[in-house]
C-alpha cells in the first residue's frame, strides 16, 4: 500500500501540534512522559519536532493525558487556532 504524501498544510499542522506538546511537557522528563503515554521516548521526540506530523489519535490522547493537556487544545493546535497562544 502506498501512502499519499502529506500536504504542506498537514506538515505544518504536525509542527504546531508538536510545539504545543513540547511546551506543555515543560521540564518533565521525556522518558517518563513517553512511558506514561505508552510510547517510546524516540516517538515522543519525533512528534515534538514534527517528524511524525500525523500521530495516531490514541497516541495524541495518551500524550495529552500524560502531560495534563486538554485534548481540545491539541485539536486547536492541529487546526491552527492556537497560533500565538502557546505561551498561555
């Protein structure tokens, strides 16, 4: 099966989501957050830097739960509604 390449907009959405997750994680140890979310630290790192621009829904929910981030904020980041509001 061939995967359709992501659009530039989808790639940018992944970067926004990763930035939000990284900011919400703060100083917490990435390995601990990843373990709490049921993913590898490498997967967390790739999400945070945008190398996995479209993580699975379950992964996003688990990450949000692990870092105390409301899922609706992750949705807003994906859609672009949080631009300029990440520092709040």
